[in-house]
């Protein structure tokens, strides 16, 4: 096959994703430097206003006043995504290690069990937690039947429920890349350490952890990125009480109709996420994508 | 000789932890499915086993319309994405290194890394900017784009492990390129293509946020419709239709896996 032929075969993929994904992203970038018009679209001139309004409010006499409204939303989203990533890591490491230690014939089945929820609709997976956590939900009804509480606990519509929903949704993203690196490591290294009377802790910290690190980094990116832009969990489980970046972006394109500001927010998270991906590209590629 | 300190494959206390994590992944889904069979009008108060809410859901005209839209979009974008991904996978796996190959790989993987909300709003802006307003066809284009990498993964995997010797042998026997592809490569690649198509189908069926932003009057997909029902309140009908959607996804993913398994 000639290089020309190979490029020709790839052309439909490149054109399709280029025209309908890369170009729209560039359009979004351009829109973020434009001005919102009265009909909800955009108009000239080019300004940095959308980005400035992330941090400042324009007063009547055009002076800029610092406002923390949006900064808080951004920091909240980043903080929640970071904690969710950490919680996923805490759950995924032992699970991935457990699967690695199983006999070879049992591993594909276990792996399939872990990856299956990934393919189920995210809306449905988030909604399940509404059934469990709401006032007449499974937990409250059980606790009341047992006589432990007399009125329902406020389990739904708070940050805790959002954490739970996000960890639940993204856990497979963390387990799969970590498993992929652990599975490929040479057991001889661990056995050598044991033969040299290393303690379990020393083996975990000085042999297994360094070997698992590329998987941990890949998993961290795969969880952090979608968690940062999440829309469903804050909406259904947080009750929309507190805004997150994903919901704020969605609002700018529906109810608020401020496209430049929405585009600026979308650009912001894209730059952060693509930046991190490119920075760690080699490691992520070596680990491969889930499934 | 002294015995080793311990067997590293046995970490004390890890099995219950792994079991907990797996129960955590499945228990909420089981709760949903059980509630879907609950006869009571109040979702979470159990009275007796019943199929009545499935009947109610199936007879709801709005649910039928949304299901029809979802299936049309999923089938159309699966066919498009699978054809495009098959060609792309052949170019990547069988073609030589060419200039810009790395960039092409990055571009094809773009839908996997860009947050869905960003894809959703930029696609919305782009479609309204160029004035593309073709109803379901808008959705089909958007779905095809993000289904391509998912369809490509199993096809690439299959190409990687297919014995290259068979293709070489056919070439040695003077098979021309067309016959080589039709008689050798394609039949061997078929399970990978089927598996890719099924993953593309599930990915399209599962999409919510992109469809939410792009769907207009008359182009509501099933997940978007379920979401609008949820905004009004939790009903047993939602449990029933969600359970059906869940089963549909499960059937396709398990089928995709079985096809991938067959190769070894």
C-alpha cells in the first residue's frame, strides 16, 4: 500500500471529524472573542470581554469590579473533579490489583464486568441514584422501616450526591488503564523483591506503584476530563442548586443566550483538558483506551 | 533454603474490597430494574410484581416517537461510522507511515477526549452558523462523528492480530488488490467490523448531552425524552422505559464482546 493510498483510506475519517468537530471547535474559539447581540447570536467587534467577564463585572461608568461569582463555580468544578478522581483512584487501585492477581482465565470475565457499566446510558446510571437517595428512596424507606429515623434524611440534592454519582459513572475509566499497566508488568520483579525480603508495603510502594504509574496518569485524565465538564450529575443529583461549569456552559446556549461567554467557558476547559492530554500523550497512548 | 516471606498474589483483605467495588457498580442498576417491576404508582413503595408499567411505557405515543428517532439516528450513524472507521483502520494498520499520520491519529481520537458538553455546544453553534437545519439528519451527522473512534477500536484490534501471512500468500498467488480485499481481508475482518458496529450503535443510543443540545421539535431522542420526563417527576413509567433501554445496550455490548472473543 502506498502512503497516498493510506491517506486516502483515512480521508473520510479525517474529513468527518475535521469538518464536524475540529472546525466547530475553532468556530467556538472565534465566538468566544465576539460580542453577544440582542437576538442571542454574536456580532463584531472582537473583544476579550467574554474572558474578562469571568473575573470582572462592568460597572455603569465602565470600570471593572472584581467578582468571584464565576471563579467560585470554576473552582468548585475543578475541586469536585479532583476529589472525584482521587476517590476513583482509591477504589480502582485495589480492584485493578485484585484482577491482576487472579488466574489468567478469570481475568477477561472480571474485566468485562468492570467495563460493562461504561456502555450503559449515563442518564440511566445517574437516575438510579435518584431512586436510591431521594426522600422516598430506597435508603430512607429502609431506615424508616427499621425505625432508625422518623423523617427522611436529606440525601439527595447536595454535593455528596454529586460526588457519589460522578465516582459511580467514571470508576471504570480508572480501573481499566491501571489494570492494563499492572497486567503487563513482569511478575519476576515482584518475586525478586519478595525474595529479597521486602515487606508487602515496600513492594507496593517501590515496585508496583512505579510500574502502575502510567496507568494511574491515564486513568486520572480519563476521569478528570469528563468529571470537569459533567452536566447530568450536578443537575439530577445536585438539584441544580449549585452551578458547575458544565451546567453554566449549557445555560449560556439555552436560557441565558450568551454565546460568547459560553464559548469562552468551553474554550477554557478544552484548553485545560487537551493541554493535559498532550502533555501526557505518550503515557496515555502506551496504556491505550478503555476496551 | 528458606521459604519466601509470602505469596504476592494473595493480598489479605483485598477480595472483600474488590467485591464491594463490583457491587457498587451493579447494585444501583439492580435497584432500577426491580422498581420497574413494581405495581405501585409510587415508585419506591413496593407492593407486588407487575409488568403493567412496561405496557404503559410501550403504549405512550411520545415514547414511541422518541424511540423511533433514537433507532433511526443510531442505525444511520452506525452504518456511516462503521464504513468510515473500517476504511480508516485499514489505512492506519495496513498502510505505511506517511507524513501527518500522528496528527491524523490525534484527530480521529478527538471525540474520545473532548468533554461532551464542549462537543455539544460547538456543534450547535456550527450547525446554526452554517444554517444546517435538516432535523434528524443533523443528529445523524453529530452521532457519526463521535461513533467513528468507538467503531474503529475493535476493527484496529482485529487487523493487528490477523495473521498478515494470509494476505501475503494471496498476493503471492497473484490475487489482485480487489480480490485480495473481497476474498481474504474482508471475511477475516468481519467479526471486528461487526463488533465495531455494535459499539457504535450503543454509543449512539447512549448519547444524551449532544442530542439534548441539538434536538429540536420532533427530533427528540429517547434519553432526551426520559430526561424531560424526569424534570416533571419520578414515575414508574420512567423506570420501565429506562430498564428497556438498559437491556438493549446490554444485549449489544455482550454481542460485541462475544464476537471479539471468537477470534482467540
